[in-house]
């Protein structure tokens, strides 16, 4: 390892006064200059470099023990982990992290948004972290492409918008997922649905019903899809298709995970959801799972569902089941100019059940409605509601309610073929 450079005047020192704001970037830059990039550096060696630099900076600065420890941890996290965000990343109770420029970091914990006490030293430190995140997710972000969706190694979803598109500094939004995959029993414990609904959905998945999960942002669509996957028969071949791979499917050994790719330099072409769906159909899937439909890929998913791939699952953003139907119509029109009547026919035959989720005002997430597509009547898609959540009151800020069964399954061909009688 190269020797340490003797610096006669520290850029973050003014007399004996410590300029904390400029200390961190100056130290990081000094360490970078001295690192031996010709070989991999162990964690212990990196810690020793940081300690040496801190000792050098400590002369006359009167750095307290707590501050020294803080800088050691922060610098190590910057080189090996997620810098100032590491504490929030490691906290399993934190579900979202929102960075609004270098000076404002918010996080969601126990359903409430809070302001984080720590900040980035400046836009440069934030930019370094953004490039680290993108590199780990095989994504590229720059001034030419200032918006990117990617993921962390644990599957957590990340959205990044660079400055100056984000006017007050680059923005990062991280949706964290539990390290342990969600299952239906946990959702039952959380009160997200009833045992009767869980049993109904288990049979519907096993029978090969095409199920589409809808809901607003943060309603738990991906989490619910993960839980539903435990009901997929273990001998089936499943192919997942996502913008950024974040599904954590339970106990499926014959699993292929496909992820989109953005265009890059030197002739690297983009690969979108539509490309992946078409490719997946040639890979002998028993079921297709599309993480989220946002655009023209809806027509490909419906086409796949209508050509013998029963039991497919997908999700989409909407405020209600009926709104989801309208959104699917719009998404199909993004990719193909066909009559609305034909689109509605494709939706009615390609999707068997809608499961609509919602996040209530007490921050709880629940199944709000399960609807069967009865068919197209007088040119309109008719929904047959099977279950609906009804609020009965509120107690100490917690919403109380029950699930009411409002109808029986009409289309029972798959149900009976799977050996279910009721």
C-alpha cells in the first residue's frame, strides 16, 4: 500500500476550528488518492487507512471520540456500503427511504414519515452513492438519462432522479422489502385478509385462475404477489418478468427470473417488458408472472393468458377494480390500435379474478375487494363481486372491519377440473 502524503494545511481547518461540512469530502478524497487500486483491499485494511487519516486530521482539531467513531463508520460505509443511508438500510423496521437532495432525508417507520438526523455532505457525496447503487443493479444514470429504476441486492426497489431534473438536488426513493419472503400466514397475522379469503385464493391459484392484483402506490401489491406464489404447485415452471427484479417467490425450484435492460453505449439495445414476455412464451412456462404492467405490455400479457398459459399473475396501479379495467384498456391502446370492444373481450377472457388492495388511513394494508370478470354485457365488462371489506368503526386509531362474501364463483370450469367441489 502506498505511503501517506503529508499535508501541511487541511482544507477543512481554519486555525483550530473544525469545519465539519468540508471534513468528510476532504478525508474521502485523501483516502482515495492513497488506496492501492491494483488489488482488492480487505475491510480491515480499509479501516486502518481511515484510522490513519483520522489521526493525521486530529492534530489540533480536538476531534472527540464520538466524532471520530462517527467518521470512521461513515467513511467505511461510503467505500463498502451505502454511506449515510447505511443505518436506515440496516434497520428492518424502516420500510421506505426518501432522499430529497443532500440536505433532506426522510424515512418511513411504523407507517409514519420522519426526518433523518443525518445528511450528505453535498451533492458530490450523493452522486457517488447514486453511481454505486446503479452499478450494483446493472443500470446507468447520467445527464442524458437522468431517471432510472433499479434495485438493491436484497431486491429493494430504487428510483433515482438526478439534479437538475430534480430541482433541489438528486432524489432517491427506496422501497425496502423484508429479508424474509412474505407468506400468507404473515398477512393473516397482520389482518390483511380473512382465513376464508386466503383459502379461496389458495384454491384459485392451484386451479390456474389468471389473477390480477391492483391497488394504489404502497398498497402492498408486490408483497401480496409474493405471498400468493406459495400456492403455485411445486412441479410447475414459472417465469417472472420485471422492470427491476424484486419478487421473492416462495419455494419454486423451476424458476426463471427475467429483467429489463436499458439501452447503453456501444450498440447495447434496450430490452423491455414486451420483449421479455414474447421470449418467455418460448421457454415452456407453466405460468407467467409480470411484476407490474405500466404500458403496452398489457396486450402481450393478455394474449399470453388467452393462449393456454393459465394461472398467470400480474399487478397494476389503480384506485379500484373498475379503474384497473379502464387502465388496462388504455395500456393496450398504447401498443395496438384495435377497437375497444375487442380489448374488452381480451380482458374478460384473459383475466379471471381481480384482487384489489388498499392502504387505509391507519396505514394498514388490506384486501378491499375480490371480483370475478363475469363477461362483456352490452359492450361493457361486467364485474361480479365475490368479497368486499366493510369498515365497522375505529378504535384507538385502528380501523375495524370485516370481509363480507357477496357472491359465489360463476366460472367454475377450472375450479372443478382441479378437483375442488366448493
